[in-house]
């Protein structure tokens, strides 16, 4: 199973609407095992990460007002790619690409005052999406 990263905007009714994101490869946020081996790992938590550790317990929804903080967190983690890769057992480029995809989604979200979701979408693209979100704050 694969974790995906997407951007969304909140409509006036309060309902979230997904934006058109880039092709599938650029929405990959990691294997399902990345939830604990990478995002929720001790090295990520020890660096003070606030968002990605939430993946260890569920899907992650970053509200629009927190997107800048997510970008900062990704920048911090990029400075430690080798350490994170060594701990997780993933290759450096795998970790770098996952962080790049999450960062790119956050930049897209920031451009439209939207948010970011990192999740496992069992329904597949184009089908009805269901989600259980972990919201911070």
C-alpha cells in the first residue's frame, strides 16, 4: 500500500475539495511502512517534527494555517536525509523524493490558501474517497 500526498481547499460550506495534483509519481509520500519507519520514527521526532510523526497513528491533514509550518518541518528534515535514510532502511534518494513531494504539495496548497493531506487512499484515484483525518491543534 502507498501513502499519497494531495492538496485541498476548503469550500464556503466547510467541505474539503481536492485540487488537481500532478501525475501519480509526484503524489507519492511513501510506502505504508513509512508511517513508522520514517514519518513517525524516533529521529524525526527527536528533530522536533510536529506533523510527520502523526502518520504513525493515522492519516495527516495539515490545515491551511499550518502549511508554512509544514514547509519548515520539511526543510529541517531535508538537512538530515542521510540520518533518516540510515535509520529507516530506505535509500537517501527515496527519503529525499518523498520529502520533495510533500514539500511540493505544501507549496501548491500555500498558493491557493489550501491544506495538505497525507493518506492511504484505498479507493483509488477517481473513485469515492473516504478518509480518517488526524487534525492538529
